């Protein structure tokens, strides 16, 4: 599995000059996506709806709204 491309604007394009806040989205060679975000599993795990769950090897991460909105146009429909 390899990173094929960034989806959306780079952190620098979104105004992160210090590298301290760099959420990001990447498309992978297998068609999946990887996300860099802030670890929020302990905070949000109890908030998951009753029909949602995560495996022990999965984490809940938070990305900024701007990160996702700027990536939206580049996310394929299929």
C-alpha cells in the first residue's frame, strides 16, 4: 500500500506555516483513504451512535471542517 496523492489542499495552502496543525487526507494505491487528524478516540468513543462501532485496531480522528471541504471536490464518486 502506498500514498498515491493528497486529496484537497496541503496544510500550507490552508495556512499552516508552523506545521503544528496539519490534518491531511491521502488516497492510497488500494483505493482507500488515509487521514491525519487529532486522536479523539477516548473522547468520542462513548458518543458513537448505537449502530456504529470500531475495532480495537481502529481510532477516531478529527480533521478540520476546512480540510474536508477543500478535499470534497477531489474525492471520487466511485
